[in-house]
C-alpha cells in the first residue's frame, strides 16, 4: 500500500496542460467525435453549454453529444430515448462510469472496449483522465477537470456543428426534464392488477408495470418526488434489466446511481435510514421505493 498523495498546484497545472493539449490533438485529428455527458457532470456549465449548442436534427455533424445512459435513468419516460451508435468515432465520456451500473441499465455494451482497443477512448472522471497517450491508453491523475471540460467543448465546437445524439425532435423535451420544469401530463389511470396468472415472468412484469406507472405519475406531477432505489443482487439486477428492456426509466437519482456503481448492499440501508431520520427527506411528501 502507498500513502495517498495530493497533487500540488504546480503538478495539477502541469498534468492539466498535458491533458488539454492531448485532447485538443485527438479531437482535431478525429474524423468524428461523440461526447457523452454523465449524470454527475450535469452541474458543469461548460458541459451544459455543449448540450445547449447542439442541433436537434444534424445527423452529419462532425461531433454529436448525448446524455449518458445513467443520466437518462434519472429522468421520467416510458419510451426509451434513442441510443446513438458511436461507430468508429472518438468517444469522450464526461462523468463516472460503473461496470455493475452499466450491466443493470444495459448501456454501451462493448463500445468502451472497442474504443479502448482502438485508442479512441477518453474518460474524464473526478480529476482523472484516461486517454490515448503515446502507444496506449494512460491514466492522468490530479488534473483540473473543469479546465479539461472547457477545452473539450472549445475543441469540438471549433470542429463544426454539434449534433444531438438522441434523435430528431427529442432535444427540447429531454433538456427540459433535466434542467427545467416540464409541464405536467395528464394523470394516469389507477393501476390495477387482475391477479397472479402463473408463470415465472409474471411477477417481474407486474413490477415493471408498477415502475412504468411511477414514471407516468412523475410526468404528470413533475414537482412531486418520485424516486426508486435498487439494491445489489441477482433478482434486483434481473428486475432492472426487465425495466430497461421495456423502455422505461428506472427513475432513480444520483444516490441510486452511486449505489449501483459501488454494487454495495450497505448503501441502500444507509439511504433508507437517511429517508427516515434526516430532514428534509423525512418531512417531504413523495413516493419513495426501495427494491
């Protein structure tokens, strides 16, 4: 074991300059670029600027940007947004990916591996950047992440127009859900079940229909908290897969995504305790589910 070390301002400046210059070169040399913005990067003003400047129907743009799958799972929907095929583009991911999380939400299967093997994968995550440097992918620690995001945004915008990666006509609605206060839909009909009809998949189908109903409730009442948190385990993983396959959002939040990234059964107990004992959570009326 090594003692942890904190980068000095001089070291941070040095590795940030190296990273920014490398990223600029990679973007300039790439024929096309795709940028994923993760849920934990949503507070970045530069990342939001990139989303804001995207063009809804420009499929031929040299750069496309989309909200990462983890972020989408925190927004209400009953029909899954289109997933952009990155092909052989330079793939830039701003946020925190997670192996167990990606398995549960069925995101980017094989895309990261292909990009990694082809030296066209860049991941920027909490002061660390993995990117092609020399003849292989390298990790650079202790950098200024905001400066690197700013560099990425400037470099892709100088390359030309930026397309929206979720399909024409979807941009305004998704960004409104993520950053604004969308207008409520009509209230869904009361959820009813006809009874257990037998078969192994029926209980999962019922739970999927319940989560779909919760999404409809959230779409109807955007200001009311409606959140699901999922434990780590075989049956819960299968349930999440069934929900995603049905094109429905898990309707979780940042804490729920962190639990799935860490794949720890202890986190959900801590979250339950927080909801019961900590204000304002225990005094805010809403719909809270623990699976």
